[in-house]
C-alpha cells in the first residue's frame, strides 16, 4: 500500500501529533513525552497509532528500556523538524506584519510635501523599518485625495482644500506659505508683499491646471468678480521656476520647491492673502482599517510633524520673550 493521498494526509495530519512524536523521540519514552505535552499516556499512544495508521508504517520500537524511532520514524522526525521550522518562520514573518515592521505601503504626496519634509521623514522611517517597502507617487492635492478615496494608495499628504467636505481621516502634517516667485528685474521683486489684485495683472504661469494652488487662485478671483486666466501652463514647478527666471511671468509656489534655482534671477515675495498660509495634511481612507505597516508610517509621520511643530513653537516663544536689561548703575 502506497502513501495516502495528499488531501487525506492534510485532513488527518495535525501539528500537535507531530510535536508529540518529536517529544517521544527526544524523551525516548511515551509516558515522559505525554507528561511534557500534558496528555495521558494512553492518549499519546493513540495519537502515535493514528500517525502509523495514516501512513501505514511502524514509527517506534518499544522495549522495556526505551522507545526509539524506527528508520521510517527517524525520517518522519526529520520532516517534522522542517515543518516546525517553517511554522516558526511563518509565525515570525506574519508577526512582523502585525507589528508593522514588514510590508508594502503605497503613498501619494504633493511635490511641495515631498520636497519639504515628507521625503526626509519617509527615508528616516525606512531606516527604522528596512523591511517595509514604500511605493511613493507624486500627485496634485486633488489627485492625492482621489487616490485615497478610491483605495489606490494607503496614505496621502495633500494641501488642505478649504470648504471641501472630505470623507478622510486627516491629521496635520506641516505648515506651508505660498509665495510669489518673480524674476529679479520685475518691479514687484522689491516689495515686501504683493496683493492678489496685483498678481492678477501679471502673466501667470500655472503649474497643473487641477492643482490646489490653481483651484485657490480661481476661487479668489471669482470672489472678486474677476476671472483667473493663466498665460502659461506647465506640469512641474521646476519648469515654472525656469520660465520665471527667464522673465516669462510669475508663479505662486511654496518656498521649498525653489531648490537650487539661481537666486540672482528670481525673488520671492509674500502674498497678502490669508489663504496663502495653508496646511499640508496626512490622510487615509475613512472606515477602512489600515494595514499595520501603513499605521506605523502614519504614526511616524505624525510624530515627526509633532517634533517640528514643538520646535517651531519654542523658537517663536524665544523670539517673543522680552530682553532682560541689567540694572542701572548706582
């Protein structure tokens, strides 16, 4: 009679009986093995007999001095050790997923978030959790929100969209001030601040027609009974900055995206609008449990954000403290 069919083997072979068999091989006694495994000796014997019946083999030699495995029993013991090593590998591997130290996280972020702090934070996260792979995508704020809502990504970092009801779990990440990038020979380059009305008189270079900045500019123009019509439209901040430096017009960007642009050809001027001060937020899909690695990343980003915000507040408090003057000489 040959080996039993695989389906029958899977349905009747249990890990506890295999462990008991290994314990018998170690103890060379069914009674001592039964005691170790908290079984009655009769129950242990029945489990060994079930294994022998399943494979139609004799697994043990029994005599007055010891119980030892037969050659086929030794082969089963070796397979059992391999099975339990695999089980241990599975336990550790899946435990790492549960603990958030292994897995794959899909992240979408705006360019300014990536250039600002997100890239550094995510790199620090990967140093702490080297077995977590990050799939990072650069998208506009609207695209980030859409990707989260449709489940295309796990975590998003986007500019807060005013007056928009988003069904997202959202947390503060960092502050961001939009500034007007102007060529250094533009008369507005010497101003401390520029009004939105003055911006509308300039040739504007829009970065992404559907970006949060362009959306806000259209909204602000509509509130003033004006129409926002960009003179140029490009797909990246780098191209927009190059066009500004060449004198084609102006654009509104966070300072972080300027990078290594030649400062002698461009200037950054504040925009005197409240909405120019905005927040970047970390978001996830509401009503869906994040995988453990994604939860770890979100917690890591929030912790990094909290440390930066605390440092910023300390600096602001220090700058606002009154200067103590020494006592006047008597």
